[in-house]
């Protein structure tokens, strides 16, 4: 598999700027790009990335998504004076032209395509492009919301054609609805578009009916457009994580994309004047980490919005650091999503129920007043229960796994494939609300999960406990030893973390293979670990269950 992270940045894209006064557009400043890049340098992240040059996107590439009329208008602004630029800009909702805007927008398209090529050709595993102007509001025939050409939409169309891709996932975590991207792909089942956005029951810009959860796509594209409207400001880390656990990730794993592109706006982060949300930069590390588990890691992150320079640049750094494979920082704070978020999540799930297998057993539309019990309360209750033990312990023996599933009434889909439902809808929310200092995973020999399932579970849990995961994998004596991929961390890159030990002293005739033991930054004392292993995973009374 490819390795390395591409970073694409070209100072030229800082020349696009507002030449007159306009209180709506004056937040989209060149410093958004330069300060993000400076911060990346400051954290020594630039030197760890593969520098890929930007290029100008060709007219042909722009026409993959836009009309020739739109292209010609944009082109014609290169030679205009300020008065003419102001007049043309006035034809659009929230856009400004500068004589170099056309050039910058072509570079933004080209930079995005360079990243797609680098990832698709296996030159790197993933990467980020810092571009201006942004793209996701831009439509076939119109500039809109600071966007001239739809960089991400062009990239998806380009990747579909050039690499014959059949499934591309676009994750739009910008705080605005990328209505441009929605319009471009709403009839296209090969592009799954997910967007969360500040909506406030249609009060917030762009105030469209079609930004609501019931816009699920059209014709053959039904089920492939996913809108999660935030009807309140002040959404936090827990709300974003809940959206990933209960909407985006299960859908994304079922969709099984060949490439993931992020419309990466950081105006959904804390301090942003547009979003008014409260998610901290660390949450973007987690979101990035989750998306890295899809499409064999082929992940292209393209900058969209983000107007609080400090919040923006810290969040960009969190994203790039995670793409590079660094351990994900711990998330602190209350982990239960707010009721308004729960309502939006339930509504989008209900709207998508006809199109997705994992939602087959979903109930009806949700209203807070009529709910007796929901998983939010469940997770609070169980997290208190779990605090009785000092770390988050997960046992994957066939019996107890089934017991856990049954006891919380999680249903299997038609193929009995309850893995994603269990991990995403249950294990991860509980684990995140518990905020462990250590994760212990025990895997029994009769497990129904394959090695890839276990690897994925490991990877998904790596955002917890600063990546301290301890796994005890039981194998029958005489069984062939087996291995699975260890996700890279700072520790694995500097020293070995694979321990193969035959622990015949443990109270079982079968032996335990301590296959995987990863401590970061420092291991707890070995007796403690042994006690956990013995207390939690060797219940003598039901050894037959293994
Ligand atoms: C890319 C982006 C926001 C436009 C807001 C207009 N655009 N009020 O974040
Ligand atoms: Zn935005």
C-alpha cells in the first residue's frame, strides 16, 4: 500500500482578494492560506509531507462540471477594472472577483486534481490541498459563497473518468451546506455526498429548503445525498462524533468507496464567526482518522471555509498530523450529543431508511417529546457503569459479543452482518463517552470476526486513550499463528511494538498470545496489565465458551 502524505500549497492563491468594502465577503482573506501554512511549518509538518506542486486546471477539466458560459465569464474578469469587477461580482450571492481570481481558481482546481492523481497513482497514501478560492457552493453556471469553481466536484468527476471509479465519497464538514456539490451529484449514485451544516430551520445562509435532511437525492441518485442540518449553534465535539458514529460512518462502510474526498471547511470549528460552533481542533483529528479507514486509506482533503485564523490553522494542523499517522489527541468534555443534534441525526436516519441496509430496522421519525429512551441516555448510564473498571475493556468472544449485542437490542441486518452496527453504533459511542486511559481488547478463538474486522476495530479504537491499546488474542494450541496490520503510530515508527509471548502461566490450558501490545506514551505497570487480563478474560466458570 502507498505511504506518505502529500501537501499542496501555492502562494499564488493568496493574490485573490477583496478590493472594495463588503461586510459579507471580507472574511475570506489571503491570510487564511498563509497562516495555515505557517502553522504547519511551525509544527514541522510541512517537512514531513511530500510536497506536490499545484498546476492550473485545464478548461476541459473545469468543463467537467461547469458550463462554458460560466467559464467564459470567469475568464473575462482577468482584464477588468475595479468597477467592472464589482459589477460582475454583484451578479452572484456572496462572491468577489479580483483580476487574479480566475488564475487562482484554476490553480485551486489543478491543486485538487494533483492531489487526486498523487493518491490514485499510489505516489502517496493521502494528502491535503490548501486552496483559495474554495469550491463547494459553486454551481454549473454560477459563482456563490466565495466559490468560483467547484474544486471537489471537479475532482470527483475527474477521478470517476480518469480512474474508472464507481464509488466516491465526498464528506463536507464545512459548516455551510455545499449546495453546489449537491446539485452536481444529486442524480448520481456513484458519488455519495454527505454534508452537515448550520441550518437553524432554514434561517441560516444559504437558507434553502433542499439543505434539509429530506433531500436524499433524485432519480438513480436517491439515497446518495445526505444532509444533516444543525438546527442550533454551539454544536460540540460530541455532536460531530455522534454524526459520524450514527450516520456517516455506517453509511460509508456500506457504500465502500474507492476514494474519499473531504470538502474540508473549518468554519465548523470553535471561534468561527460564520459557524458559531464549539468543536475543538482535536475533533478534526478524529474525523480524519475515521475517514482514513475507508477506501484503503485513499483520502484527499481539500480546504473550503474557515474564517477564524487561529482555529483554522490549528485544525488544519490536526488534520495533516493525523494524515501523517500521528496518534490522535484525546478529546475531552461531555460526550453526549445535545438533543437538537439527536433529533437531526434521527431524522436523517429515518429519511435514508429505504436506501441503506444498516438502517433496515430503524424506527420512525423522531421527536424529542415522544421519546421514552434513546441511546444518548443509554450511553450516559453505561458509561457510569463502566467507570467501575479502570479502563475500557472489550471482549470479542463469540458468546459475550452476542450477549452484548442482544442485551442492547441491536439488530443484525439480513446477512447477519452486525459488525458495523455494533462497533459504530454501540462500542465507539460508549468508548468515547467513557474516555479511557487504556483500551484492552480481548479476542477469543471462536470469534466470528475475520482479521480485517479485528484490524478495523483496532484502528477505530485508536483515537482513544492516546492510542494505548492492549490486545489479548486467544488462540488454540497448535493453531497457525496469524498477524494483522498494525496502524502506524509514533511508537511503531521508532521501535517495535509486536510482542509474541507464550503465557502458559495464565489459568487456562490453552495459551494466550500477546500478539499486539502498544503503549504510548508510557506503559502502565505490568502487574496491573496482568491483573486486568486475568480478571477480565479468564472467567474459569465458562471456559467452554471460548
Ligand atoms: C466556503 C464558505 C461561505 C459563504 C458565506 C456567505 N463559504 N454568507 O465557507
Ligand atoms: Zn463554509
